[in-house]
């Protein structure tokens, strides 16, 4: 249900924004009462964090941050006269969040201080940033959510804006995963839609909610960079077998590295279990994995925003399954 939960987030935001527009109130004959305001506050402070938790399986600390973010949104969405009685909640939430953030800023400073060591480890690994940045940061700083989140955002910016001169690896152990799919076309369509939405929707919203309009514009710019990064990672990081290791990535969404000797058995044309890691690029048509790999021991996979999960089963789809079979058999 994570995708449905994520789709409901903009619906809730848009409904609450429109609810407090005088033109909408007049047209629909809406009268704002204390109960309505309290309902909007519940939407932003309870329902919105619950949907984000369902979409991303957030930790308790992250969930608390989303609650505070909901209070901040309520401050801008609700008219000041309606929000005044809840101001104390906003200040209390911000105070708690500041204490937490101050404690975690130390990790950020340490991460910046360790940049030379991190870059040195990345060079020694011989792998691209997608597979070397996070291990380097964990080795030199700490395995913490903040470290994982920052490295994930660095990868987004790097691949979205600064990787266009890089070339994809070309050697015997490379098998592409995206060329026979509509992955690039789909991401270009999304970029096109975001640009059109930014021009139209934000032009209208700026006169009504200028602060919210700027926030959404920043998010849209980030979205464009994110989809550009997805296109670049698909091109620059095919499935790669080298030095006895298998490197598999699906954009910024999923990636995993494990030794070939950790493979217990492979089932070609098999169906993956629900707990398995599915690594294949989407297409306009429904596609199925070509091989399901069962590992002898669990391997760590990295998901969106640096989250980690231990998996025992990996399902893969590539452009040339015969080539993959030669490499793994």
C-alpha cells in the first residue's frame, strides 16, 4: 500500500489548501468552524505522518520530524486567526526538533571533516560513487540514518547534475538492464510533466500562497534532478560482475553487492517471494524477473534515502539473460 499512501499525500495537501481559499468557500458555501480547523490540523499532524510512514517505513525519530513538519505546514496553510490557538504546539514541536537536530549536526560536521578520507577510500575501491560513497562514509564516520540520508542526497545531486561526462563500464562482465525497457522515456515524461506543472500551477498558487508556492517549486526542481539521476544511473551502472562480486542497482531506489560464492541456487523463470529484492526497471507493460537468486547468507541491500534491508532472495531482469547466465553459471 506504500504507493497508494504516497499518492494520497498531495491530495490531502491540496484539499486543505483549497479549503481556506475565500473563492472556494464562497462557491461551495463552506463555513469554517473550530471543528474544521481541528480536522485540518489532524490531517497535517496525524494523517500526513501516518501516510509517510506507510510509504517509507520511517523510524520513530523520522516520524517525529514529519509531525513537526506538519505543524509548520499548518502554520502556512491555515489563516493566522485560526492557527493562533495552536501556536504553542508549533513552538513545542520546533523546540524538540532543534534539540534532536543539534545532536545530529555533529555527525554532519564529522562527515565534512572526513571528506578526504572518504574520497581516498572511494578511489581505492575502484567502484563508482553509487557503490562506494556510502561504504566509505560508514567506514570513516558512522552507520547512522543521517549519514545514509546525506550520502543519498549527494548521489542524487552528483548523478543528476555532474555525471554527464562519465562513461558506462565496458568489459566482459557487464550486462545492461534498461535498454530494452521504457525507463528513460518514462523519466523524461515525468520531467516534462513537472516542468509544465511548475509553470502553470505555481503561477496560480504564487498569488494565493507565495511561501507554499516556493516550497513546492523547490520540491519540483529536486524532482527533476532526481529523475535525471535515475536516467544517468541506469546508463552508468549496469549489472556488473567483477573480482568475484556482483553489483546490481536500480537507480537510486535499490542496490546490492554480494559475492558470487554466496549464491546458493538460481531459478530461471521463477517467482520471487514477497520479502525478496526485486531489481528490474519498469516498462509501460507488465514485466517479470528472469531469474531469482537465493543466497546462502543474507546480504545488505540499500534502498531509497539510504535505508538498509537484509535480503536472502534477489530477483533480476536484464536486457540479455543469456549473457547473464554465462556469467553466473
